[in-house]
C-alpha cells in the first residue's frame, strides 16, 4: 500500500506539471500576441496608456506592424472621438505618450518610415511637433521659475520659433487634427509669455475659439486657452474679468457647435493651473452658471472623471446637495480620489453625506451664531484648511469657542 500511494502521488505530480507547462505555454503565447488597433482603443485608461507606449517603443525599434497599429489607432481615435474615463480624447493621450528625443536617429527613422507609408496622415508630423515641444517646454518652465541660466531665453525662443514654423508648414493637411491647434496655441503661449500685446491676445483668443468651434469636445483646447490668460497675468489673480470673459467666450464657441460645458471646463483648468482650492475666492466664477454648464457637459459625456471634477468644484463652492448627488453616483468614488486627492475626498464625502441631525444642527447654529458656523466651515469642511486639524474639530467645539469669546 505504501508503494501504491507513492506511485499515485508521482502520477498526480506529473499530470500537474504537464498542466502547468501547457498553461505556461499558452500564457507566453498570449503575452507575445500584440493587440490590434480596435482592441487597444477599447482598453481602459491605464491599459490604453501602456499599450500605446509599448507600440511606440516597438515601432521606434523598426517593427512595421506596430507602426501600422499606431496609425490605425490615431486615425480611428480621430474619427470616432473616443474618450478616456477622464473625458480626454484618446487621441490626445496617444500624442502625450511621446517622450522621444526629436534628434534621435531612431525617432527620425521612425518618422521617415511613417511619412513614406502614410504621406497624407497628420499623425507622424504632430508626433514630431510634440517631441520638439518637450525640450522647449522644459526650458520655458526653467525660465519662469527664475532659475539663473542666461541661455534659457535664447534656447527657448530658437526652439519655439522653429517649432512654430514647422506647424505652419504642415497646417494644410494637419489642421483637421485638433492636436495641431493645441500645439500651435501652446507654442504661442510660451513665445508671448506675459508680454503679449492687446492685438496678439485678441488674435490668440480668436484662433483658439475657432478651433473650439471645430472640435468643441477636445478638452486640451480649453486647457491651452485658459493657461494663456492665466500666464499673461504673471501668476497674479488681479484680472478676474479677463478670465470670466474668456470662460464665457469659450462656452459660447462650444455651444455654437452644439456642445455645452465650456464654462465649467475653463474654470476647472483655472483651478488646476493656478487657483487651486481658492477658485471661488480669487475668481469671478459664477457657481450657478458653472453648475449648469457642468451638468450639461456630464449629461452629454458621462465619463466618471467629468462627474468627479464637478463634485470637487461643488464641494469647493459649498453646494452640499450637488456634491452629494455627484459623489454618490455608482462607480464614482475612486475618481474623486484621483481628481482631488484622497484626503480631500474624505472631507467632501463626509460633509456631503452628513446625517440629517448634523445638517439641522449646522443650520440652527448658523441662525443663532453666524460667526461660529463660518469658523466651523473654515476649520472643518472647507478643504482649503489643514485636513488633520479639520477632522479633529466638531461643530459643538467651534460653537463653544464662539461662546467663550475665542471666535470674534
């Protein structure tokens, strides 16, 4: 009997090893099987990023099949306007995956192969422009940060003027790709910086608004335009009306093409680039208008990222009902964490979903002692404050501080 047990165990192990070997071979085959363009476009955000990066890496190495895949991905993404969960076009993400050195022989060889196979495609030329923008952008930001390098300005202008000329050269066949307009706008932002004249500002505004009318859902256009007006003020929040006028103009341009939501887009980017959690303190953002704009956009584009952007802005604006409505939509929680940071999410979530007795108490305190409720929001629910301190406070403790005279 003992020998029989050993014999049986041996065969069981052998069969198991065979099964594992077969599974390993299948796994290796699957790992080597590269997805085609349609498969890549159906991938979720992170997987799409990775697939595009891998395809570009292989194409640079000379893999012609991956080159065909990339062109097919770009063409399909351009025509279908398919978007990520955040709402950005997958076409924009494809271009943003380009980190190649424009002077690299391998990258130049890739573009030569690409333009030879698809001479009328804007994709390789825009990829080249994107790569050219990277070193110029680094130099530009070095200068803005005040780092002492006298070469920066010359390097920046030389590189940017070369890129601007390149973009103008390819305009006739690349202009229908919205990324061409985005790159053209970004280059003008960096060339003009905060020394733009009234005439050049008007020309820039007209250029971006026309691009928005052509592709009103391409978020990077709103981003590039908003950044121009913020930077023109050299980081100062002293021209609220200029930003408000731009927001209204961008909204009107999108609406003329049948798409609402431009007003919300502009102020979301203003929040990202400059104002942060002080958006409603340092700008003329109209929450009623912004809320309507954001909801119209979400109704048209239901990606979770868009809903969570608006949930965060609703939290900043102090709109409890709207924050709660958006934050409790199915599958939305993790995207607010990614949008605003997990600590901020916890504060907004706790505030929005406070129990009825807590809301009643807050309303009563607000009626009895307006100063204390203001202080309460400042230390507990307002996400501009130190979160650790905010979470340790309660409305009763703030009210007691007020009664003790510690809050004026």
